[in-house]
């Protein structure tokens, strides 16, 4: 089968959508080598690439397609799909080309979350309209819809009235690098490279209101006299980040909260592409991820594979991601987050049990299982 992907984020995105795309494409190509995989990329990338005889990058060739890459990706790409004999197209992040349902090419779309529908106040009005139009169109016109979690499946049915039988839940996996062995020598090298402390709590994710870093910082403040272990933050943000920084300054927490993504070391290509991230996870004491709402929560799974205890929220899809391995808290309560940090830090038996249960639960999200489930959806389309 000739399978095409919207590979814009696979080649250019350094956050969750990019990691999802790259991991899935590479695993499908390895696990199902009898297919040919065509990666439709609107412009060349200096960040990421793909190797494999059955992996083919497709760039726009016509002048206007090169000039107007958004139009090529959202509509004109249909001509290239037909020329290459594409049988199935997978929109890896919420979109499919306009008119593909009339082309004879089967279409599948992955919906990661509908946060713009649940929390429209966190987006500009124009963005909410654009996202709603694109996402709804994809759900209505794709042959099959992949939801990244049960939470997202329920949201798709609620907001877009998509029939349940059209939706398949396919959990996302993370890079196999998180499950591999990492030597003490490698971890020490990474600690020196990024000037990391010997012990630290870890936060990974965009610094936006929904992901709740401010309450994590408040928990650090509550523990300032009891726990002398800093928090390392990996992630960037805008207005909400400034709010977090104001709190850090006002409470004199500069030495207890390290905003790593704003350090000079964060310009390193291996940091930008996430290559050093598994070693940073392995060097931490615990991942803090008390988000108010997620489509899935991939840092939780990355941590479970990394043998790293996780403190996360008892709401949204996060109990799906953490299973019986995570320590759950009310994301509105800095006190509960602080208590969780203190408990996980000091209770060695609990930590060992969380790591053991985490590895067992993470198998549910292994790359081969996730790719097999996606291939089942392709065959259903």
C-alpha cells in the first residue's frame, strides 16, 4: 500500500506533535516494510530527517506550490497524491486536504485534543475559528478518525457529533530512546553540559496556563524550608511564562527554579531536537506534570519508560497515561502537589513501586503496539 503523511510537523516540530509523527512514521516503516511511505513536507528541514528504502520525502515542485506552501499542504497536494498513486493519506495532526474525500484516496486523521473548544479563552478568537473549522472538517470528511485517548474520543463526539463507530482510540507512544539504557557516564556528561544539579525535580511542557507550572512553583515555595532540591523547567511560553517569572522573582526562588529552556545551553541542537532529553529524565528525581487538561500527556509516558516516578493530575486523560503507576493530585492545590513531592522524594519503597508499575504500564504504549493499532485503522478505512 502507498501511504502518505502530512509530514510538516514530523520534519519541523520539536514538541509533542512532532515527536508523535516521527515515532509513528519510523515504527510503521520498520514494522510494516511491505508498504511505501510518502512524507509530504512543505519545505526542507535542517532539524529532522528520515532514512529507509520505503520512506520517501515529497516536497512541492511547482513554483506557486513552493511560494504558497500552506495552500499546497491544505489543498493542492491532492494532485501530487494522485500522481504518486497514494491509496491512503494520514493527517497526523488534526487536518486533511480539502476535497480529498472526492479524490478516491482514503483519509485518516489523528485528533490529539480539542482544547480550543474546551478552553477558548486561552486562544485568540480567530485561532479558535480556524482550528474549529479545520478540525471539524477533518472529522466529517476523513474515513476514519484516530483519537489519541478516550478523553479526546469523548470530546470529538461531544463537540463535533462524530459517530462513535468512526473513531478509534490509538494511544501515542514515545521515542524508543526513553526506554533504552543510559550509562552513569552519559548522565554525568549531560548534567555537566546543562549545568544541572545532582538532584532535581523535572517539569517538561509548554509554559501555558493549562499546564499549570505556576502551581508547581507555588509547591516549591511551600517546601522551600523542607526540601533543598530545585526544579528544572524545560519548556517555553509567552504571557503565562512572564507570570511564572514574576512569582519566582517575588518569592526569591531563582536558585530553586531553573528555567533551562532560557539558558544559553538550550541553543544546542541536541537540546532543540530532544536528543538529550532521555538522559535528563534519567537524572531527575521525579516528573511534575499536574496539568489541568491534556489530550494525552506524552511526558508522563516518557517518564514511565525512563524509570522516573510521576506526579500528575487526577483529571482529564492523565489517569489513562499514568495508570496505577503515578501519584495523583488535585491540580488546583499547590499543597497537594507539595505533599506529593515530599512523599515521593522521601518514601524509597513507594518510589521503587512506582518505577516497577510504571514500566509495566508503559508497555501499553510501546511503539510496536501503537503502530499495529494504527495499521488496523488503515485497514478499516
